[in-house]
């Protein structure tokens, strides 16, 4: 039960898959099931997959997007920034 004095507005979010088939509604449902308990709800839109070459983002050649070790997400990794720059250029 959320104890806020007023009902919270839903947050608009767009998920962009990278080099894979479209994400399913089950992911949307899982996200809202988790966050609804905390009083947050998302209006999630799933965009078409981003067709980006591994050479454009896999800077360390390990086939995995580096997410760093910060728990605060205050900074993006170089690979995340490379993906973002590519996305903005499209």
C-alpha cells in the first residue's frame, strides 16, 4: 500500500531493444508488477530494435554492454554513451 497523499502519475518510459527482436509485453508487466508495490507505475512504450554494429559500442570487445560498478547510475559507461550517441544520430 502506498501512503502518498495523492495518487502518483504514471511515468512515461520508452524501451529500445538493441540488436534483438522486439521485447514482449511480459517485460512490461514484470516491470510494473515490481514497481507498483513501491507506488510507481510506468506507461511503457517499446520502440523498434536499434540496429547498431558491435563495432560502434563494444569498445572492450567482450560482447557485453559495460554497466559499470556504480549503484547510483550517476554516470554512464563509455559503451552506454556510445550507444546513446548512435541512437541520437539516427
